């Protein structure tokens, strides 16, 4: 029976430690998504593409535009594809379930949730669904979190780990 290689047994001898470069978000309405991400996160556009490599075209057939937005060290690659499926993410489908973003305080956590409601109620954006943010919950270790959906129906978690927390 073949043995599974453990993380400490690296054949290259390199210490392989990944760092997050960007989060890719497929959307059916790039303009709506770009505007929402700019206002919600305070992102600024870095660049936009409308021509793509053979590799990109083979992986993402029908891709028409891609915009990179950034805030601090966080980057989003928002891209639009022709023939986009309007099904809202979720359910029991294999997918990245959510991305978790940390906040510096419990007050910031509440402010992110409040910002979502403010933008939703503004009527300036088209949302893929009607689901509202969850309540803020606190676990036994004092870690607080809530979940919101972006305009495409993709889940974002915001969490606050108090000082001394080990998560």
C-alpha cells in the first residue's frame, strides 16, 4: 500500500508556505460587482483586462472582462463570462463555501454588518438573493462572527478574535 507523504517530508527541500494573492469572483454583472466591492470594502481598481491568454480562455470559456480591486493587502479579481449561469451559490454544492476576513475589534465587526445593511437598503445594487446577514454570534472562546453575502450571493464571514484567542 503506497504511503502518503506528510507535510514535513518535502522532496524539494523548500519550506512551502503559501500566501493569499487574490480572491477570484465570477459575476454576471461586472459593473454592479465592481461598484459594490468598491463601496463595501473601500477597494480601488488596479487594472482591467478584456483580452486573455489561451490558458485563461481554456479555463474560463466566455470570459469577457476582469477587474482587479485592492484594499490594503487584499485583492479581488472580479470577472464576467458570457452565458453566465444565474443560479445563486449555496446549497450542498462543492465550492469554496466562504472566505473569512478578520476585524480588529467587536465594534468593527458590527460596523461591517451595518455597512452591508446600509448598501442593501440604498437600492443602488442588484443582489442575487434576498438573504440578510446573520446575527453576530459569540462562541465559548469569546470569538465573534457573522456572515454576509456579496451581490453575487457569495458568502463572506467577518470574525473578531479577542486578544489571547488562538484562532
